[in-house]
């Protein structure tokens, strides 16, 4: 069963990947996989931030109209 990805979960996974790379705890064989996963997580986080910004702007716009 796969659980739904959240922004906090994605950030935690990204931080773990970065820590592995910085501490050289990752093998060369796994490096490519980890970098690709990090790119996917970054893309997800950017999309989530954009969506949140759009939602906040909509709410603020509605408040200004009222």
C-alpha cells in the first residue's frame, strides 16, 4: 500500500538524501537513483508551493472583494 506524499514527507526524504550524499554514505551504484528521486521530490515541492500560493492569492482576492 502506498501512502500519499505530503510536502513535509517530501522535504524529510530530500533532507535524508542530501545527508546521505554529504556524509558519503551512499554508494556510487545508488547515487543515480537517489539523485533522480531528489529531482522528483523537488518538482513535487515546487508544484505544491505554487498551488498553495495560488490558493492563498484566491482567498485574499475574495477577501478584498468583500
